[in-house]
C-alpha cells in the first residue's frame, strides 16, 4: 500500500533534482522555460499527462504495488 511517507519522499526527490538542475544549468533552465511559454496549452497538457502516467507507473514498479 502506498503510504504518505512514500509520496512525501517522492516530492522531496523531485524538488531536489529540480534544484540541482537550476544550480548546475541556470542558463539552460531559463531557455527551457522561455521555450515552454511559446508552446500551445494543449501540447503542455498532453506532455503533463504523459509525464504523470510515467511517474505513477515508475512509482508502482519501484514500490512494488
């Protein structure tokens, strides 16, 4: 069963990785965010849904649910 601690640990890891990306590659992150602002909302929505599905599947595999 998925516990709250697992979810919070996952959020913490995501924040840590994001922070490391901004620390290591600030220029690239700024360019990426600028390019995201030019994408249509539907494309962003599709990308977000795909990323969320992959993340949930990976969590199930890792935790063994």
